[in-house]
C-alpha cells in the first residue's frame, strides 16, 4: 500500500460518517445493541466489535489500521503512553521464572520495568551489549522468553542487527520486540526483518505536535489479540478517542515533518563536526559512527536526534553554554515541531540520583521544524562561551 494511501485514506470509511473529510471523534464510553444476536456476536470478540471504549472505539480503530499498515504488520494496538505499550508487550509474554535478554541502555522506563517491577514477580533479566549478536546469544538461557531491542537507542544510538537477532530468537522460541521510536515507521520496519512486536512512543514523530502522550504496539493478529484480551483490557491503559483523532491528524504530515527534522539535524551536524569546541558527534548516518553500515542497511533515514560531546574542562562554562541557548527548549522527548535539548550536566549532583554514565559535556539535541540556519545562529552564539 502506498504511503499516501495509508496516511490520508486507509481505514477511513467516509460514507459511514456523512462523507466528512476528517473522521469524527466517537466520544462515547458505551455502545448499544438492537438485538441479542448482535449483543452475543460483539461479546464473542471485543477486538473487532464495539462494546465499550476501553476495548474497541471507532476513532481509535482507524488509527490502529493506519499504524499496522505503516509498520507492515497485521494489526496494532494503541495505549495511553509508550511505557504502557512496552509494559503490555513484555508482561504479556512472560511469567514467573522466565528470563528476558535486553540490549543495554534502553529507555529509562523499560529499565525500571525490568529492574523494579518484573523482578518483584520472579522474572529475571540480563542487559547485554547488543552491537554484537554473539553477546545476545551468550545471554540466552533455557528459560529466556523475550529478546528486547531498541535500535537505535535514543542517546548514543547503538544498533542491533535485526535480522540476525530475529533468526537467533526463532531458533530458541523467543519472542522478539523492539522500541522503534527513533526511526518512526517511515524509516525502519523491523517486522520486515522478522521481529515479532514493534513498539513506539506515539508521542514522538507519529503524533508530532507535542500535545498527545500515546504508545503503539504492532504485530500479528494472534499476538495483538492475546495482548488486547489480557494486558490492555485488564490494565486499561487505553488512549482516548480525542487523542486518537489528534494522532490521525498528526500522521497526515508524518513524511514532511520527519524529513524536515532530518534535514535540520544534518545541517547542524555539518556545522558542528568541524567546530573546535566539539569533541564527538553521535548520529547513526555520520561517517564517525562505528555502526554506520548496519544503520544504513536497516534504516531508510535517520531523523532529527543527534548527540554532541563538547570540549571544555569547566562545568561553569558548560552551564553558561546551556543557558545561552535560546532556540532549543530544554525538555525531554522529541518528534514535535519544536527543537529540544537534554544536557547531561542537568542530571549531575541531583539529590537522590546517581550521576549518569555520559560525561557532563554531553548534550542530546533534537532538530525540530524551524529553519536550520536560524537554529545554527543560536548554537554558534552560545558556543562562544566555551
């Protein structure tokens, strides 16, 4: 199916709602039935019928169809957050006594799920350097049930060989899942490499307007049905119809937004890479990136996230540099219209937290939809204090 068909038309039966161009928000909690036959049919399969909006809501269903088509999977579910989608996928495939292999340095709430939550219920885990599939193979045990990937991750962008990981997992009967938020469905489709479950923070590129928190889970009909009937319906981490409508709106411009963000990031990198105050740049398609060949083999593009290590021996100057930047907002997340930065120095000497593994000279940037030259003027001026 052509990308334009998915984003603009797929899943939208306009004849069912007055031929409106934009689908309506079916803002209802409940659905009525005209007779017992339809009542019984609906309760026989709530995933494909409308019973109660905690399960299948018509507006949410349109979004599910689009997301499954984008990720080239049979079906999809949406959740009230990316963390909710990740938790449902993992919990839905493990039980007490099972083991999970996870690539090192995943999203912080994935780490919390494994270390703090699942450990309470007898599910163990091993973090491994996923840049070499041999490390993953060595960590597999007879009780391993899940291989969790994040390729690239979202700070230093290490990648895993998705095809090799999928083949290894299939040999051992292990379910594979990946957080694909960095690439968006536009730039990487892990299901094509054999990955079972594809996850996203829909808050990022998929919505793209910094006004919705949402999670995405894509996979086979059997896997989606299993998680729908257990983790989604039981734990209830569902997205609202109004939020689903906003994300449908956001998807219309997904290619334009992601490509503009990528263009901005590459322009800024071209300015930063030869600057005397820059020690290192992290970006999967950059010539200095050790896994560039793998990244380019698996990904069709690279998006707007990149990280920089700056040259300075003064924490005071580093703080002055950060405070002098005006056109990048200091905030978490990415994928919206606005440019962002996360300075590692902000996590240093925080009560109750240990210092992060990255140096205090490390900053993650996201290039939004602003003019890249306008953004560079801001960075260039701020760099004068280092």
